């Protein structure tokens, strides 16, 4: 599909959220065709979905086990060619599981996945003779395997992961380190033929069903937009089979902000761009080629990572002491040029702990927590001084012992949480982080550090000038890297790229995205002139045409939840030119708010399906928070398991909803810049 220049209204929905007439408690690929019919009726021109790659028993679609294989969760079992071989017992299981799961408000991810895998293995066993014929030379499964070379690695990896109790590959008894020849030998070993062919059979069926669903969306005149995360889970087939493509000693994440004061440490390894360039980024090119079979557009999750990425040491849990990669470091010579001798370099780069601070801080934390008696402080303080800190001569100052390399070393002491909380704070208290011998970066909160506060005004001015020069020089590297990588990826596919460019965005990012005709992301509630009096919202007519405008994302509250519990309603009402709206969200409020957003100059104006459903009074959950897709930083059965409140056919029968969305889709967008 050619890269579309049409200006469209879009609906964002996770595949698993769909309720179709044949699905087993969770949305399945064939349901996309029915959803496309509803969207076309409502005037919607784009459907955006979350990643659909296999994540195993992780419900988050961003914790993928593979860059290529699709998730068995979304397979329509009854549409399998071999379903006719299923016996009475399998059909009874299907009925029982279907009745059980369809009653759930949110889908029970793990229970459904285990049920589906159980049934798939039953069918595979019953139809193995037919499947083996298809896998023989000249068979349809053999032909598919030949056209999808990645599936061998995936099948071997999945078989090994299952044999090791679903543990990550670093914990396997064998095959932790493999070469391409090793993988080929494992694939060819007749002992493992059946176990590995199972995964090939499942993937061929998934590919066929998803391709048919994507065609149904396209035939309806809609664009299907996929989501391609930049990073890979460390426990993935790709990192296991191609560790040379990644930096396994670092963990990607995001720096601290108002929502995550400790930053975000995702645990994903960084891309080794230099290693990947040696074969002209073949892994990325294949990834896009596979995605292109289904999508007309794709969302690049965390596009900033192509420019530079925030990374932390593997010894840390938070990312407070992270750093941007790449970044031109500060060196010992730089610090000496500022007039710092060896002692002062140590002062600014290592946390120094005053004796009295340990006692005072534990007492202060204790008073705030109220769950530790003051007598318990003494042994905890004694352990800190004996096991954690070394005194500097006869001074009342202490340094962390040399063996402490990160927060996990503090965790290993099993101190009381009050003492641990203090040590984390003390560990972070430094101006510079020395990540390699003689190579330093400023910490995120360096101006709050003990060392920075102790500097004279003249020293601070000279230091700030050096840091600003490093930032500008580093940004030039980021711009060159981002433009080079995104140019290659954009040219490798006919899909329209849409970038998720949220966070601390360097000035070079919008320049590069614009030069490559890549759409950026504008989330209305965060798209403000930060720093100006009142932090005013950016007018909708000022949104760039090369952008995607949305009022909410999968990691945020819905518009309803935001309006009822988070928004400054008066400020927003003034912004949209409506003096007042009801304090409690209702379909009338939804119509006004969403239509104003639909008038943005952006090429795509997309809305989560929950926000569209709120245009009808029939689809309001009692608790607006229950309609969220994900709450960042939490890991539970709630996240990523949102379901539509009714089957697609029932939504289609809601005339008020269909008419309200039709009216929304008819809103004329402003002229884009």
C-alpha cells in the first residue's frame, strides 16, 4: 500500500479487546474484519492496533519474545484447516472455555492463553499426519517455511523455552549461547522435529488469518496501522540468537519526569547499531518486510531511541543514574581544566556521606513511615557503617565501599526498607556519574547534589558552559544517527511511518522527522507551551500536518477519566472556547471535546475506542479507571486486558453511537503547517 497522504479519523483498539461472534473470550485476528465494517459505517478511515507479536505469558505487548512471530492468543482455532480432525473432547473444551471466558469484563490473559495452547496441542496431535504431509517437500507448510526463514530460530527457541519451564534463556541448562550452525543443527535434529514443527504450524495459521484480516480492512478502504516497538525483550528469540546485535550490559529506559521521579528502567538491552550496520541492518529490514504484509502504516514506539537512548547499568533498578547513549563524556582532563584536582574529582563523582546525615535521615524517614520503632535504628545504622561505608581518614565523611556498583548491591543486604530508602538516596547524590574509568556524565539531578551546591558561582558557571557544549556536540551526533537510521528504515518499506516522540525531545528530533515525512505524535493534554505563563495548550490549528493528534494513549487515562479526575476543567474549557461543561463527563461533553480535537490540523486524528464509545450513554462503565488499557509501572492481571463492553455487532446496532462518530468523522480539520 502506498504511503497515504489522506487526512483521516482513526480508532485505536487492541486486537484482544475485540468481541467477535467466534472469538473465545479474547479478540482474534478475524474480528478485525468485522470491526473494519463498523468503522467504515461510522466514517473512520484508520484502525490502529497495539503490537501483536508473541509475548508468551507476559500480557504486555511490549515484552515480546520475537520481532516476527505472531501471538497465538489471537488465533481463531475453529478456522484452522485441521479443526475438522478435532474430536468431541476438543469441541467440548472449546464450548466450556468459551462460555467461561466470555463472561469476563476483562479477559483473563494467562488462563485463555493456556487454554488455547492446550487445544492447539490436542488438534496438532490429532492431525499430525496431515501436518507432516504439508511440511514435506512440495507441501504448503514447507513452502511457507521457505518464505519465512525467521521461523526456524523461533521454533527452536520456543521449544527450548518450554523445555526449561518458560524460564528466560539466560537461566537455561543448555543452549544459552548458540551460533547459527547450532540453531540449524537443533532444527534438523529428528528428536525435536514434532515439538518444533508445532510452532511452525501455529505461525503459518496465524499469518494466514492475520493477512486475511488485514486484507478485509484494506478492502473496506481503511488503513491498518501497526505498532513496532524499537526495543526487544532481553528474553527473546532475537537477543538469544543474535546477541551481537545488542548491548546486553546496559538496560534501556527513560529519564526521570513528573510522572516517574525515579525514571523508567525497562530491562531491555540497547541496539548495537555499529554491529547491525555491518549487514546493512538486515534484521530491521526483515522486520519491516514482515510487517508490511499486514500494515499500511506503522507506529514507531519510542522513536527517540533511534537518536539516543537513556540507559542504566544492569546493577540498577531505577534509572536515576542513567545516561544518554551516545553522549560525549566529560573526562578527567576536562575536569582538571576546570581547576579540579584528584580529590575534587572524587568529590563531584562519588557520593560522600556525612556521619550525622545517616542518623538524621533515618530518624526523619522513620517519623514519616511510623512503622519502625526508634530502637531499631541503632542496628540498622551500625550495619550501614560496617557493611556499606568506608570512612575518609579521620573526617566525618564516608564513601560507599568499592564493591558497591549499583542499587542491587544495596538490595542484597536485606536492610530494613527505611535504611534501604536512605541508601538509595545517598547513592544517587552525586554531580557526575563515572560509568567507565575517567568518563563521566552529569546526573539527571546534578544541580541538587551535595557537590554542586558546594561549588562557587564561578565554578558553576564554567561547569554549566562545559555541559552545554557537550549537550550541543552530542545533539549533533544524535541528529546524524537518527537521520541515518530512520532514512534507511523509511526507505525500506511502503508503510507510512508514525513516530511516538514523547518525553524529553531534543530539538533535532522534529527536524529529522519533518525532513523524512514521518508523522510525530501530539497528545492534547501534554501538547502545551511548557514554561510560558499558565502552560497554555497549543491551538489545534497550529498542529503540524505531519502529525497524529490524540487525546489519550494506551498508557494514560481515558478522556472521561482525565476529565473527571485529572483535568483543570476551566483552563481546558477556556482553551476550546466553551465557557463551561458539566463537571461529570457525559455524551454531550464527549461530543464537544472530541469534535474540537478532530478539528486539529494533524493528518491523523485518532481516538481510543473507549473514548469513542463515550459518545453514547450505553457504554459508560461505573468506574472510569476500569476502562484504562494499562497503568505504567504496575504488573497485574488488569493491565493490557481491556475488552469492549459488548460484541461488535451490538455496538453497530447502537444508532446513537454510529451517528455521533459519523458526525465526528465529518469534522473538517484545520489546514496543517
